[in-house]
C-alpha cells in the first residue's frame, strides 16, 4: 500500500468517506457500501477511468448539450463533473460557477461548485491551492437551498472536519460546526445519520466534549468506529489500562489492531503522544511492523516544550521563521521577511523565486505521508527537535545552521538587510549569492561580500577536466580565500556566480576595468563572453570568443559559447562548419555530437537532431540522450493540432528506458514519458506519470511543463476549451535565444491549430 494511502485508511473507519468529496452526491452511496479505503493523499481521487471511452463521450455529450441549451445550469454541471474527472480543476470550477449564476436557486449547482473548490487547479483533492473556506460557503448554500437533503448535510458536516490544509481532523477543523450539521441530519433522517455516528463521536471527542462522549457512547450501536472513539477517550481522559481492557473485548485480532491504530490517531490529534504510543505498541505483531515501531519511537520522545524562538534581533530569526512558516504551510506569506530582495537581480526574478517557493512541496506533509502520522505530530517533531546555531557577526555576515528530525542539515547565509536579518543564500543558491555579493559591493560592504564568496568557495568543487577552459569559472576567478581582496576582484567573482541564472543583467563595469589591465586573463575573457551572450549582445562577445578559440580550438567550453553566439545570430551554417571541423579532429566524440544535435535543433532540423542522438544511443546510451531523442519526437514532424501519431514506438521505449535508468527520480525524463503517453492516447498512464514527475520535482503546484502535459490530456479528451486555457498558462520562457524545443513552442503550435479549428 502506498505510504500516503495508509494514513488515510487509519482514519477511514471513522470517516467512511472514500470519494466523498469527489461529489456531494456520492455521500450516501459510499457510506452505504461501507467503503473504508482512500487514495493516496498526493494523487487525485478522480479520473481513474481516464482511458475508458466513457469520459470523452461524457465531455462531448455535455458540450453538445451546452450548445443546445447554453443557459441550462444542469448542462454546465455535467460538463463541470466531466472536466473534474479529467483533472481540469480550474475549468471545472469555472463551469460550476457559471451554473450557479445561471440558476442561483440550484442546490446541485452549488454542490458541484463545492466539489470543484475542494480540488486544486489540476483536480487533486485537497491539493495545494484548494479553497476550503469557499467550498464550505458553497456547501452551506446548497444546504440552505435544500435544508432537508441528507446528502448535502452529511457532506457539509464532514467538510467541517477537514483542516485548512486538507487533512481530516487536522488543525483548524471546525468540530463544533460539524457537530451542529450532524445534529441537523439526525433530526431529519435518523437512519442516514446513524451511518455517521463514528464521525459525530470523533468530532465531539476532539471538541473536548468528553462528558457527553462518555454519556452517549452506550446509546450508539456497536461498530469499529464507536470502539475507536471509546478507546481513545478512555486512553486520553481516564487511563491507558482501561483503554486496553476495552480493546481486549474485540475478538478479531486484525480488527482490534485497526481499531487501536485509529484510536491512537485520535489521541495524536489531542496532542497526547505517550498515550498514542501505548496504543500503537499494543498492535505490534512482528518485524513487518517496522513503520509502527518508528511511529512509537517518535511519539515516545515527543514533547510539547520547545526552546524560546529567537527575537528579530537574533541572526537565527529568519531561519526559525522559515522553519515555522514551512511547518504551518504559509511560507509564501512570510517570504519577504525571510529572504532578502537583494539576493535577486531584479523584482521580476524576486517574484518568480517566491512563486517557486510556493509551488514547492511542503516537507511537513511529505514527512507526514512517509511516517503515516498526522501533520500536527510531524510539526511537533520538527519544531521541538530543531537546533539552530549561528556563527559570525554583522561585519562578516552569519552562517546559520539548522538541524532537526526529518530535514537534512542545512546551512544558510544570513545578513542584516534593510533593518532586519534575512536569508541571502544557501548551498544551492549560487546565483543568489552572486547577486547579494554584488549588492554588498555596491553598498561598500566589502568585508561581508568577501566572506560570502569565501564561504561559497568551500561549497563548490571543480572536477578534473581535459578542457583548459573547463571547470567552475567562479573557482578559477576566486581560487582561494584571500586576506583582503581587491574590490573589483570581488565584483568579478560575484558576476561569475550570477551566470547560474539565465539572463543575468549584473553590471559588467568592474569586470571590464580588470580586463583592461589583464587582457590575457582567459578566465576573465570567458566570463565577459558568457555575460555578453546572456545579455543578448553577440557582437560584443565575438572578439572574446575568437580569442578563446584561437588559443584552444578544441576546448568544449569555447565551442559551447561560440555555439550560443551562432544561435543568437542564427548563423547555423557557420555553427555546423565549426563543429564538423572539431569532429574531423575528434571523430565520434560524444560531447561534440551532442553539440551537433543541439545545432540541428536550433536550426529546426529535428530529423537530423534525432539521427545524431540515435547514433549516440547506439554507441553508448545515456538517459539524457534517450530522453532528448524521445522528446524530439514531438517536433518531428513539426507539431500540429495534436501529438497523436507523432510518437513512434521507439521513442516511447527510449522514454521508458530513460525513466528506468534515472530510477523514476528525475523530473525531465518523467515529464517526457508523460507527454509521449498523451501522444499515444494512453491518458491514464500520462496522468499518473505527470504526478510522479511533480513528486520528483517536489512540486506542489504545476509549473509550465506540467501544464503542457495536462493540456495535452485535455486536448485528447476533447475538452478543447480547457486545453486552450492550460496552454495559455505556459509563459514565454526566459533566456536568449529561445530554446526551440521548449514546451512553449509546442503550446503555441497547438494553440494556433486549435484556434484555427
């Protein structure tokens, strides 16, 4: 069983709601069927029949009905439901909203709207970006319109028991409201209400209505859910011994273990970790219960007490705030307090970095799925075990180290910035460190700038290379920590770091000043050439590139930079001649062949690019070569209205092999395979591989590449309007020149064809 689904199953015996929020209309059917399993928390609950012919037929039928009756709310409800099953969450929501406007008195319209609001933009139930409060409001409206409809009442009650982060019975769940709605349900339909007795009791327990729970328990008919609440209540408010005695009355060992684990989950929700550990320990049967042993171990040493948080005057404060904001799920709201704006070259880059942070997976939720524990437990584990230490001073900046359970040890650079301490870099922030060092240089804080560069020097390594211009350019310009570096040398080394970000626009003035005095410095020559190319100034780069190639005609680094020059000037013939000459001296060199494939791509000669890549694959296949060969099948022949029939079997096989060789852990190979699956009309596989790619890329929300994959699925299903909307979400990529194989290129071709049709 996937790790994520097991935690849901622990609570499912109480919740009994597999697929409940898929649609409000499914509540009674699911409860009556006694379903007690749920899908993984990181996958949507719909589109399980994506490849079946029924979904395209449903989409087409709903579209046809809308054409005949454009003002009929029922037609838009049907289309919304079909779109949600296809994971077109945003568009499904738009159709549901339209239905509520067309018929403000339609309870089904508001119920469907609530259903869509519980899913994020790509239909992941409770996924990052879902709208819980708006869903509750829509659900309330459905109940107001049909106050005696038990389906709507039960669904609304259960929704109140979900936290703002989408966790059943999680922090922020509104138990009192759930109890009120369950009470209404009991008043109008006692028989239906009895199906939710376990959830009502759990809501009462978590709302600390302990006396009422003990008083009312005997009046409820026997059920696993009732017993779980009873055992949890006894363990929490009387004694674990009494709870164990009650558990012994359950004759079936498997049922007893399941009930104890559910009871333990409830006591965790109450923050009673020792009691939870005791209950879980009673379910251990053997070595196969390794996960439960881990859970017990975590709970045994978990305490509510934690160190006092550092004050804003403490350089550790932004790292603590980062940990706290991540744990509470509101990192995006605090980004400006945590990260320095000056670690970005401009406002647009700063905004994009914050958007990337918002799109990233929440490590707390990832850990909760891994250990199959409630989020509140993981929060306590992470925060109560956090150790944050700082070394340094305001003059040199600070190195702040974070160590805690479940998170790799991390070191951050912290600086006093605009009146408070902020994070300006970490081990992965090469471009950010360069931008901030340039800011310090401009602010005449040279000591701190040098300290930042010295620290970054310790993080980087430069593998041995036969290329005389190879290796890390920053390390060649900042070879070792210096006692007191020349100011311009600081700016030059910082500039080298900024080149890690496409389109860097840092000032070249200090580097030019040094170059004037040292024109034979090839590292500086290479830096200026790369910087001019990044600024789309090929004419300024050309004499520098000529100097590099004159000295080292076979340097791959120089050939790559000259290739960028030819791409900017669109001189593909000269580029081809340059590479042909190099290959004549080094026949079959794989790096030169890859550059030749790139030249063919830039010239839009995709058959030639695939021919070269096929040659590489035949000689010594790498995952990257297989992946590129497969991806280019979407461009050869030129992209048209659909990817269907463009994907040959060989390309699909190579895409699969690339995924296997990268152990299903690399975003790029998984994304390629997902898009090729869509081209073959294997839509279920495409959808699941897209979610796998998001997990590999630690994405909580889609990036442009993921949007392209889903747009392809929508298009194949016939949901043209949703496909167009998704393709339009793919922005023009950064960087010059435009990568001719970027998803934006494919999206524009598809949009042109779709609009033409």
